[in-house]
């Protein structure tokens, strides 16, 4: 598993959710901040469950780095898979 694979899956899952319309998910993942997506708690839970299933990992949603970029979030998820 790579950061790029996780990032692609993360972006795919986010496109299914109602994110802040001012955020373009096609922008550089180093600049899109997770918290700026303005996901509600149910969306975050749904996203975590989808990613857990996709990568066979366990995610504590309280430990998600919300003030990080999408790439940094993907790196965090990669560490969970080790």
C-alpha cells in the first residue's frame, strides 16, 4: 500500500460526501486541509468506515489529523496499516 493509493481512495470517498462547495477536491492534496471540507460527524464516521474496509485498518476518528492536508491524512492512514 502506498500514500498515493490511499490518497486516491480518500479522494474517491470524499467525492461521495457533501463537502464544502468552496473546496475543489482536484486541487493539490498538499494544500487541501481536511477540516476545511466541513464534514459533519456522520460524514467523518462514514468516511472512516469506508477507508477501514478498503484498507483493512482500524481508524479512531478522534485521532484523525483534521488540521492536516489530505496528503498528510493519507500518510497517517498508511502508518495505521503497518
